[in-house]
C-alpha cells in the first residue's frame, strides 16, 4: 500500500522545486541586466580559477601526506588523541631528519602492541595496515619523485625545490639535476630567497661537477646569494611587521647565504666586500660561523696588507 502511495507523495516536492527554479532564474536574469557581458564572463572565469586552485591545493596536500608516509617507511602517522596523551603518548619534534623536513612525530594510524588498548581489534588493524615498533625514517631519495610530481601540480612550493635539490645533490649524487631543479624554481618563483640561497650554495660547492669554471661559478654564486640575502631581509622585515618570524630552516638559509656569499667574494679576491658581507650577516643573523669567517678574512687581509681600520665589527 505504502509503496504505491510513495510516488504520489513526491509530487508536491517536485512542484515546489519547479517554483524555486523559476524564482532563481528570474533573479539571475535580474542580476545579468546589472552587469555587462565581459563582467559576467570575468566572474565565471574567476570562479573556475578558484575551483582549479582549490583542486591544486588539495592534490599537492594529498601528495605531501604521501611523502610523509614514504619518509616513515610506508607507515601513516597521525597526532595522538586526548585519550592517548593521557596515557603518555605525545608528539615530539623529529630530530633525525634533514633541515626543512622537521615535523612532529605522532603515533602510527595502526598502533603497535605497546600503545594499543583495543585487543583483538588492534591485532586485526595491524594485520591489514602497516605499523612500526620503533619510530624511524627512510632514505630521503625516495621522496624525490613525489616532490617532482608535486611541483608539476603546484610549481610555487618553494620548500620542495630546496629539499628536492638537497636530496638530489647529497643523497642521490646528482648535482646536475639539483641545479636544473633550482633554476626552474627561481624562474617559477622570482620572489623567492630560499631557492636562490640553495642555488648559490650549490654553485659554490659543486661548480666543478657542474662544469662551471671557478671564476664564473663564484661570480654567479655571489650574484645569486646577494639577491637571496636582499630578498630574505625584506621578507624577514615584512614578517616582523606582522608579528611573525622565519622558521628554523629559513633562519639557516639566511645565515648560510651570507656565509657562502662571503666565501664566494673571498675566492674572487674581493676581501673588502667579503668582510662587509660577514659583518652585515652577523648583524642580521647573529650566527657565530660568520664571526669565524670574518677572522679568516681578516687574517688574509693582514697577510696581503689590505686590512682596513674601517671594519670594527664583532671579533
């Protein structure tokens, strides 16, 4: 009986939907008369671009989560629940990873025997989902293809260029690929200081493998690193105006840029400029390696008779 009556009950709903559609179409026509055709087309394009941007962000976020699974040997991690924290399981800052990959080590999605209170349910979960007994990290070269895929989806993720290049050069022994990646990163992100910092250091340290002669390599490194420190200083000032600051990795890149800028200028024989870079860098970053580099330059200047009384910075 009810099965026969059910379609009849839907008729009022369909009628109401028809009325709402007519009202909606009338409102759209009224809005269209208020705007020119090119304005409506621009709005449609803006909506489409916004949706594409959201898809892009979602895609690279999912891939980033997958890279973290690879970093943890295929084990998916998560933050502990309040109940788990009450049992003493907390997220701690990872210490055995490269700079820039810093993250909080949470708990596996599939808890190990020590952490799990679910009994047979936990055993079943561990049977079908990867888990770990001791928290560990895999070879970071496995992350390189994921970074390359992510950058094809979103070429504006600055950190992935620097991390990818670091893994390519230091772990995979492919500095040429690292060089190409960083150059592409600078072109895609002309405002970046992070990628320039990594590119300048690579030019200074790996110029022989890259096939770039020392004078030209040091000139390119110095020019790239000068751009990096100038952009970094502007970025740092902007963040401070908004009560924000560099993260640990950005701080490292900032002082390293000054350090390798000074070393590049020293190799070029411009000791005055190298000394000035050290003093400027120490004033802005306060890092002790710049004081050490300053002493080295001062000894070279003393040996060549170029020491100047104008430099009275930290000793």
